[in-house]
């Protein structure tokens, strides 16, 4: 494959100069396929725009590479961590008579504020050092939050599966087979394979309505302004109570995703044998991720997060050149301007989505458990048991209560807090004030997080 460089273990590491343009273009497609299944699933589940999702995933990735001096081969795709927040806001909006499309911009405001929280953490990390900051967000706090996210989402997966269990079962089986017995790229893209096979079977058996695909244009804009945050504020009819509730419900979720970010950056550094936490620095990667998420949310796209699937492609191909990831970002941007492609994605059967989601949501909870195990969280300590128990009890108890939230009034505003928001806030405070030595977060290539991804 041409001239190659050698690393310390004498394995070939290729870059753009040694591979040439044709092979680089193909490798860029591999990274596109790796992120694709999980990235488009988020807008399908939430009702956000598939095209806007692809556009801002690509733009956020390019921005991340710019901020980090083109040193970090990372792709920013859709985060599943915020799904519960979107669903909670839509449910609150429904109680006020708002449709899903009318309520989603409120959720996007909350996600945009979550992205700004990354910038605050980046500033604090730069000023006081990463370790001093992360000690307030150990696995005993973030782990149970992640577990709760998966458990709260699970019922929606079952509801989708119930439309056709056979189609859902095909998706589940394909994902498992590809993940356990797959080789090469097949093992890295189990979600995509599960979606494609299940979708194909559903189409061949006449269970997919392609009328929307036929009517869609080949070229068009990825988003409509009325579905963005700018459209919400431009309408002059903003429900202040729902706006504040959305921010309070969604922002605490960022504490878990920021810890995921740290783990994923550590994992990428381990894969390419560079300390990315030090150079270009954690504060730079947080800025890239945070601003990417904020801008995406303002235009009606999901929150972004670092993608472990693409790290898997790096390890598989031994091509660590960030240019291949930037190529995938460009491909995603190009696809964003094809409404017919977005319509094809949106026509996916609910059962296919449900089958993939059963595993995906379960994996989210499993990641929370793994996060605590690999960081040696000590449950012999009463303080740790109390913190984890309160987080799980509040998150699940409030979410599955009759109201689904804790509501209260401030003046003329009615504020509603989701179970995750309440649990996150209380868990962080409890861990900070309870006596005894606090556990610390120790990121490495093994505990990379992968929250909201397979």
C-alpha cells in the first residue's frame, strides 16, 4: 500500500501521503458508514430533521478539527443521551396543547444551553486543571445517571417493536450476529447492518410506504427556519414556563455526556498513541464539542457527541490521519442537501427502529455499569450506595410517576423538572457534601464511555 511509517510496535500506520487520494476517499466512506446508523436514528426517534442532523454533524466535526489544530481524528455524531430530555419536553408541550414540531424547539434551547456548559467546563479545566474539575463528577454519579437514561428509554423501544415483532426481531438478531461474530467493518457497523436488513425485509413484504420518497425533491435545504430555535423566538409566542423547564430538564444531562467526552478523547488518544488530553488539550476538545452541539441545536438538529464507532475504524484500518474523518464529514454535508435521501430514512418502519433501540437503550445502561466497574467504584462505602440509590430512585420514580415530572410555580411560570434533571442535581450535591473520600474519574482507553452509541 505504498510507503509506510512504523510505530513502536512495528505495525504499519498510513496517512494521506502514503495512501493516495482514491484510497483516502474510500476510507472516508467507511467512516461515514460507521457513524451513519446511530446518527440518523436520533432524529427518527425524536422527530428532528434527518437532513439537518447530517449537516450539523458534518459541520461540527469540521469545526472540532479546526479548534484542535487538526490533531484529533474524531467524528461528532448524534447523542442518544438527550433522548429522554426531548421526550420529556414534548410530553410537557402536549399538556399545553403544543404539537411535537412546536415543542421540539423548546427542547433544542435546552440542548443549546447544554453545549454552552461545555464551554464553562473548558474554561474551568484550563484555569484549574482537568483532574480538579472531574473529581466532582465521579462514576458513582455519572454511572447511575447513564443507567437511568437507558432504563427510561426502554419502554419506547418496546412500543415501537409492538407494531411488528418479526421485523423487530430481525433487526435484533442481525445486530447481535454482526457485533459478536462479524469481522472487519461488519463488526464496527452492527446498527447500520441491523437497520438495512430489517428495512429491506419490511420493504420486500410490503410494509413500507415509499410515497414520501417519491414526492421528495432530489435537492433542497436541510432545515426549515420555523422548526429552529430562531423560528421559535421569531414567532413572538414563547411559553416562558416551558422554556425554563426545558433548560432545567435537559442541561443536567450534559454532566454525564461531558464525562463521556473525556473518556472518548482518552480512547482515541490510546488508539493513536497520543495524549490528546494534554495536546491539543481537553479544553480545546470540549470547546469543539460544545459549540458544535449549541449550533446544531439552534438549527433544529440533535446534540453532538464524540463517536466511538469511528475510533473503531481507526483501529481497524491503522489510518490515523484526521483527513479521512474530515472526508466523512464532507460526505455527510453533501447528503444533507438531498431531501429524497432523508425521506428514504424517514420511511423506516417503527418495528425496525424498535428492534435496534432495544439493544441500543440496553447498551446505554450497560455502559453506565461498565463505567463504575472499570473505575473501581467502591460500594462498600455507604456514601456511594446512598448517592447511587438516590439517583436511580429519583430518576426512575419521578419519570414513571403519574405526572412524569416534579412541577412547581415561580410567579406566573410553571416549571417542570424531569426525573433525570432532579436526579442529576441531587446526585452531584450529595456526592459533594457527604463525608468520606470521594471516588475519582480515571479515564483510559478501556472505559471510553460510548454513551448513546453502540
